[in-house]
C-alpha cells in the first residue's frame, strides 16, 4: 500500500504541490511585514528566526515530495493537512513572539513531526530509509521540546533563545548527517533525488519571494500620492526585481539542475546547493522587498545605514547566495558577483550622503550590470568552445 504513493517519474511538479505553495505566499508576506513593522535590530533577529523556520518546513517538504506522488490521494491528504497547519503558522507569525507563540510552535512541530511519521509509514519496508527517518524524527523530537518550551514561557528574550536553540538543532541535523547514538550517521547516497524536480521547486519558491517584492512595491505605490520621486523609486524596484529574476534563472537555475541530474551523489549536492545555499538567496529577495517598500514610501529620505541594511543588504545577500550556488556547479565564484558585492559595499557606505531613491536606483543598476556581465561572459565562453 505504502509503495503506491511513491513517484514513478519524480521530475514533474504536481498541481497539489503548487496548491501547497500558496500557503507560503502568505507566510512570506507575513515575514516581510514583520520586519516592516519592527524595523530594528531586535525586529531583524526575530524576522530571521521566523524566516528560517518557514524555509525549513518548506524545504523538508520539498525533499519528501521528490519521492512522493502528489497525484495519489494519500499524498494529497498529507499536503492538505500540512496546508491547514501552515495557515495557522502563517497567521501566528505577527505575534509569534507574543500571545500566539504556542500556535506558531505547535503548527511548526506538527508539520515537521507529522510529515516524518508519514514518511516512516511510506518507507517502512525499506530498512535503510526507515533508519534515515528514525534519525530525522529524533532531531525533530529533541527540537520540539525547545519549540514548545519556548512557546510556554512569557519572557520574550528567553522564548527567542529557546527557539534559536530548537532551530539550531534542526539545522545541525543534515550537516551532521543525522548522527544519532545507536543508529550512527546517515549516508547522502541514500538521498537519491531528481535534480529537475528539486531545481523547479526551489525556483518556484524564489518566484514566490520575487512576487512578494512586486506585491509590496505595487501596494505601496498605489496607496501614495503619485509624484516623480515615488514613481522613479517604484520603477527602480521593478527593474531590480527583474534583475534578480535574470541573475537567478538565466544561468544558475538551469546549470544547477543539470549538475545534480548527472551527479553520482545527488543527495550531497541537493543538501548543499538547495537546502543551504538557497537560504541567502531567498532571504536576500525578502529583505530587498522590505527595502523597496521603504524606498518607495520615503524616496527623498537619506539612505542611512539602517535603511541601506535592507536596500543594499538584501541585494548583497542575494548575490552572495547566487555566487555560492553557481560555484557549486561551475567550481568558481562568478567574478561578476564579486564585483557586484564590492559595489554593494561602496553604495552602502556612501548611503548617508544619498537619498533612498538614489540608493534604490543604484541597487537596480548593480543587478543589471551583474546580469549583463554574466550573460556576455557565458556567451563568450560558448563561442570559444564552439
């Protein structure tokens, strides 16, 4: 019975998976708005924790959906149950560190442990995979103690600390190969995945985040008096979002899928390139969305270091993550991305002497420069090998 829910062709993304992703459109919106309404160092720390939790529950689901067939009824029921829990998690994000902490932690733990128990049922007859999910369940169970403990304490700093510890335990799992006393460590060769499916799923998550940038930009500008400064800031944000799309999808996305499809140890590459290296990519897009909103709403304000942390910091995170991702498939960090990061540092340091409008325009121009440079470099390399 369990075998009947496994994929035969594990490269196709099913409609049920896309339906599941709608919850995370809401979750990313909630995360970005949390930073917008708590634009302080403390708010940034809280937002980072909430973002990492959202990413972690989504990427783990993506891993299991690489093996499960979303066209079967049991898998669809799993996805619908997780969607429901995901909605509660998303709704609780604004006050997760307040009076809805138990809702947030409970939904998160239910998604992580519930999905793992489901996978134990699916792979029960396969001893090697069953042991893998025993190990994963152990890490989730230990982390769950700190998630729930943190939700039950009223002290804000203590709750944040306990949740950081819980998330740290979960992040340690893949890096430590899920080493568990008595069970040993897991082998990445046990995690044979479809590169095409993994690449498409992560690409769709990047699209969700880029869509959030456009949504925030459009909603902010629509609610303002339309003047020249606001219009230019809005257009710069749209141009920058297009530049992010180009930098990610034009080369890295396709090359990453090709590399993982033709690798012997697909699990190791997927863990490195998609589970970890995509964190700064998607975090950069979300942070840039916040920066775009602030630049559009206040285009003539000075771009202080605090403002530059989102406008330029988001861009720098995005370029850094893309550089790591592309280095994994080409074995070198793109020079165009290094130059882009250098320009980000210059613009950030010069922020207090320019307006947010100017900084937002420069951020968009940096992205266009990186995209054009990389495209021309690739074209030249293709001509040389032709």
